[in-house]
C-alpha cells in the first residue's frame, strides 16, 4: 500500500496559483492518485484523479511525472474559499488495493 | 439524491456505554468504509467492507466492531466507549470498479465523557 507524504501546511495570497505536492514512492502499477478537499465540519470531497501525465478539470490540475512517485495538485488563482485541508490518496480497488488510507493532508490557508 | 447518510450526527456518551453509528448509501456501492478524524488530524481507517456480509480491519480497529448485513448499510459499534474514542466519524462508499473516488457522509461527532 503506497504511503503518502505531504507538507503539513501552506499559506498563499488570493489570486495566486498554489501547488501542493504529494510523495508516494511505493505506488503500485494499478494505483490511481486522487485528491480530496475538506472544509471544517464536512466530509472530504473529490477534486481530481489521475494515473499519469496531466489531468485538468474545472477546479484544478494534476501533474504526475513519468515515474509516478509524486504528484502535484495545482489550484489556479485561489480565493478565500479555497482555504481547506487537501489530501492525496493513492490506491485502486481495480488493482486489489481495497484498504484506502489517507495521509495527514495539507492545511492550505489563503490570505486576503 | 441522498448519497451517503450518517446517523446520528451528534452523540454524547458516558465511559462504558455502548452505541451504534449507522451509515446508509443509496448508490448501490459494494465498498464501504469507516474513518475517524481527531481534531486537527487526518483520517484514519477503522474498518471497511468489500461487500454484503464481509468486513475487514483498517488501521485503528481496536474498540470497534462493524457489520454489513445489507449492502446499503454499514454499522459501526462501540461496545464500551472510552474518552479516547471522542472523534468525528466519517463513512464513505465507492463502487467496486472505482479507481479510488470515495463518496463521504457528513460525519458523526461523538463525545465520550
């Protein structure tokens, strides 16, 4: 089971691009990388998922290098409402990796 | 579109009391999970289930029991609550062919005095 490592916290100003990196050196061939966002007193919610290279949706981009041992969540032009904890999750039910465990997450604070 | 529903949302227990948290999902998902989240901490997996009638231990299973008698429900039980079990409990579910996208409930806040 791939273990993940993220920075504990990050600060950024409104309007800037924020990049949060997750290390997962032991990622398995069938594992996907999924990022979640959690606001206080709420359950985590899905942001983006990828397997390799780059994935982009309406809220974020996910960059995964060829060796897949790390991934970077990119949030463009952040606002105060992006203040939250961000988790990366590495696993894949399709690959028999049912025990989906989270790392400590990154607490992102957006400064006005 | 209820998704994942947890009951109760809040509960206060005395040490030694027992209780059951109910998680219900209406998405016909095979996999269900129970996590706990202590203040300022990440999510830790307690138990999970890969299908009706099956359960498995997660990272922190001690002091908890689970049952999955129906596909849509996953129950988390505390037989003898301890103050160390004060936490917010989250249930999540996903489909068997999924690649890791979990759908979470809103959480159940438990305080053990």
